[in-house]
């Protein structure tokens, strides 16, 4: 209950102060708006820069994963090629013995 009463009193005092010091309020507002816009712009640039860095990092991670997968596939193909080469050599020996 005291919170509601305190809030009502603060609202009334603020409204009276706004009416009595209207010109001073506008001066503060004139000075505060550019500062607020400046800080908001800096924050937006920081968030945008951070987002771009994160995007590049994700892209680099995806490329690294693709590279690792391709390297694994190359190793598998090399192993199969070696098996085929050994099989060919074995078959050549068998054909040579049969003659």
C-alpha cells in the first residue's frame, strides 16, 4: 500500500515539476536525445560487428568440418585403391603361375 501511495506522490510531484520547469525539461531533453542516439548507435555497431564475427566463425567452422570429411573420404579411397592394387598384383602372379 505504501508503494502505491509513494508512486502516486512521485507522479504528482513529477507532473507539477514538469509543468513548472517546462523550459528546463526541454533543455535537458535537447541534450539527452543526441547523447542517447550516440550511445544507441555505438551499441548497434558493436552488436553488428559481433554478429559478423560470429557469422565468419561459423562459416570457417563449417568449412573446416567439410575439409575434415573430405580428408577422411580421401583416406578411405586411398585404402581401397591400395587393396585393389594388391589384388591386381596377386592376380598377375596367379596368371603368371598358370602359364
